[in-house]
C-alpha cells in the first residue's frame, strides 16, 4: 500500500492520529529506513545517542523539521535546529552540526561513531515523506536512537490534517 493510500484510508476513516502500526507502515512506505529488532518492533537493543525529530506545520513557512538531542535538550536547553521542507543534503548536514550536542553524534565524547550519515539520511527521508503526504500536520520520532548501525525509533506519532498547499 502506498503512502497516499495509507493517508487516504486514515482520513476516510476520520482518524486524526495514526496508531503505532500505521505510523511504522507510513514511515516504511515513505522510504524511511529504520532498524528493527528480531521481533519486528523498533525497540533498541543497544540504543546509541537519543534524538528527537519533529515535523510541524508553520503558518508562514509550511512544513518545518526540527532536530534535538532528546526532549531535555529541546525543552530545557532549547538546543534545537530547524529547517523548512524540502531539505537538501546540505540542510540536513547543517541541522546536525548546529545542535550543541552534535559532538555526541560524531563520537568525540564516546557517542555514536558513524551515526551522523544515518541521521542525515533520516532527515532527508522525512523531508521527502512530507512532500508525499501533505496531510501530515505533525510527526514526532521520540525517542529515536542513532548509532553506527542506523536509526532505531522507540516511539512515533503522526497527526493528520487537511492537505496544506505549498507556500
């Protein structure tokens, strides 16, 4: 089933928020590559560095992706990087470099050596997904864990809205 079909079915059923299984299916159909455990869930066995990736719709800029090193970095230290969608590879790389905690992602402080390319790809894939499904009003991956092996998402939430025209 395509991203468009998934979104259509959910909106036709009057759903505003997708279930966990629907979110996982939407992400996979949208080309978002995630690591999974042997049971098929997105539960981390060796977590890596925690990040929070979020998509919100801004009335002026349209869809905006944000990146932080987890909820504490976002809420307390306000260590967040933002970019309007669509992202270029350079945008995604700059987002990672802009957060103060980026040294945890490059292994400088014993963090996820080799994890940055996986995080950059995740940001690009989420950017592409928002273009495929403009009905995504909010999307949050929290926690997501970045390591040299890839990205594991512990929990994800998607809220659908009416399709928004591009600005």
